[in-house]
C-alpha cells in the first residue's frame, strides 16, 4: 500500500512538473533597454512570475509608488518599499531587487523610492508579457543620479497649453527621471498665471498667443493642481516670470509699467529683445513684489526663475539694478532665484542659479561668484531646435539637434573651469514658437529627451552611444505603443 501511495505521488509530481510550462525566453535584467541607464545591474537565478489573475499584496509599498503604477495601468504587484535614512546611498538613489518572491525598492528618501518606481515601470514594460502573466528576470539594480536637477521646460507663454496638456507632458517625461518642470509663464506674447493683485496681467496680458490665436492662463487653483500632479510624479515645478525684457504682455495690461506710461499693443510675432520694464520706477518693484509674493505662496519648490535674458533695450545700469533688486525680492519671499545666464552680469545673490543657454562667459562669471550653474546649452538641449532641415516644425538658429548631438557631450566639458561641483544639473527647454498641440510637443521632445535624460542621470563613464541606440530602439517602440508621437530619428534607420 505504502509503495502504491509513493508511486502515485511520484506520478502526480511528475505530471505537475510536466504541466507547468517553462517560462518564456527572457533577457537577463541587465539587458533590458532601460533609459536612463542605471549605474549597476546584476542578475540572479530565476524570475518573478506575475499572474494576471492574482491579486498581490502591496500593503508594504509607498502609497505614492502604488498610485503612480496604477496610473500607468499596473494594478497589482508583490511590491514593498522602504525608506531607510541610514542607507549609505546619495539623495535620489535607490536599490531595486527582484526575486522569485517579489520586488523591493529601498532608498534614503522619497525621491529615491520614486526613481526606483520609474525603473520598475520600465522593467515591467520590457519584460515578457504572456497569457500566463508577466515574467521579470531576477536581479538587483543599484542606481543613483549624476546630477540632482534634471529639468524640462515648457513655454506656455508663446503658445498656451492648458492643465490637461501639461499633465500629459508630466506623464510622458516622468519615466525618464526628469525631476523639475520649468514653466515659462510670461513673455511678450502672453501672461499665463493669475495674479490676484494685478488681475489684468492674465485677463488682458493672457488674451493671445503667437500668431494672434486666443491664449489663456492658469488660475492659481489650476497652477496648484499642476504643482500637485507634478509632485505625484516626482517633479518640482519651477515657475518663471521673464523680466525685465520679454514683458510686452505685462506692458499691454498695465500702462504704468511702461517707460512712457502708454500701454503697449498685444504682440503676436516671434521677435525678441524689444520690451522692458522701467527699472527706475517704484511701481515696477511693487509689481514684482506682488507677483513674486503670490507665486511664492503657491510654489512649494525652492526656485523662482526671473528670466533676465535678451533684455536688449534695458540700459546696462538699469539691468544690473533691476536684477539685483528682483533677486532680493525672491529671497524676501523665502525662495532662491534662477535666471538665464545674462543675470551673472548683475552680480548674484547667494544661492541664485545661472542657467547657461548661450553665453559661456556669463556661466563662468556665475561660477567665479560661487554660484551653481544649470546646464542647458541651446546647441545641445533646446528641444525646439529642428532635428534637421526637413523637420516639419522647430527653429534652427542655434543648431540642428539630432539624437547623436543630444547624446554625445558631457556637461563638465562644456566650459573650461566649470566642474561637476559647480553644476546643479541639466535642463531641456521646449520653446513655443512653432508648437500648437501635444503632437507637436511629442515630435520635438521624443526621442531626444531620452538622450538628455541619460546625460543628466548616468555617470559619463557608463554612457555608451551604441548601447544607448540599442535601448532607444526598444524605447521608441514603447513610446509608440503608448500613443506618444515620437519622431522617427534617422539614427535608428
Ligand atoms: C533664451 O533662449 N532666450 C533663454
């Protein structure tokens, strides 16, 4: 009897073993086409099988991480996360472990947990998904950012995009570990943020956009909604009020801000360098103080960007006086100032960041003053530049920027004398002269942003262009699957 029982059991086990089909062919974790490339990936035996039919326990996972994954259609995972301040990892770093039993993400801070979550999002996207469920290769990823600040700028002033479009942009860029969204909220063509103490800024200054089409503006409630949405995707909003030039919209809304006391007509062209606030009028500083006060109150992030670029009709001494005073106003409201590289001419307050876009000599001036530099050279990072002469939209005053040009450079090699320690990070601005829709935003942003995201995140000695292209090819397919209208770059042909 005992023998028969044993025999039955053996037959049963054998049958079960044979009934369980093998896992699908699966690349090791370290071969998945992740962008930006993590610092270290090691493979271990086995895989994690995620059954589509099963509900997994994620009660040990950060609610923000679970919500983020749910927003991407990933409903249930055996996921646990842990913030351990004692972990010897830098800010934003994380450890992602996949075993046959489940997934854990550990980090020192919330940013690290979010970064690990976006890596997991990509691991899921690129692991085999079959009728029997998803199969993730087991292994460990240890990862950390090269630069603390990895930014994307959207110009909503020249062309206005509403809350839903801005949220869609946030969703598209978050997987690539972009952690700052710079909103260019005012320019000659439009003022896009409600200021309660100066209501005409939005209602009159926000009426139009480039080409004279109807504009719009964010109410403060809508702006707060964007800020909160960005935060839920690991992103800090940096609002910009461009001054003292690029101010025709404000000058059309309030006559008293003009040098001659006459309100300007709305401007719907694309020239630059013709408008200025009056640096010698008291009302100008009252205006700036009110705007910064209201903006600071709804901006939890540390920075307010004061613009400061292309103030061609502001006399030099006036420019210096104005930029100094505005930095102080920003500090008075508890924030740090950021400005385009020209602001270095005025001298910089402690903590002011100079954003290098066109003048290396000004970036060097900022560095010599002991201030940090944000790297966004127009020739490499401006997403409004065309890929080549056939690009259907975009400008080319700085360069044509194909994926190779966006990838093959090192921020520390850009300016002699500006080292790793001087660099806050990098930013990719998308100016709005030629964009009208989310399709246009996608076309100019993707896939180039992936190259720039890797420049900002991955250590230079880990970056390899041909390996990047291997990964980009798979990412391009994923972008298309998500309905993101990425440009068919020639570098993948
Ligand atoms: C700029 O492109 N004018 C900063």
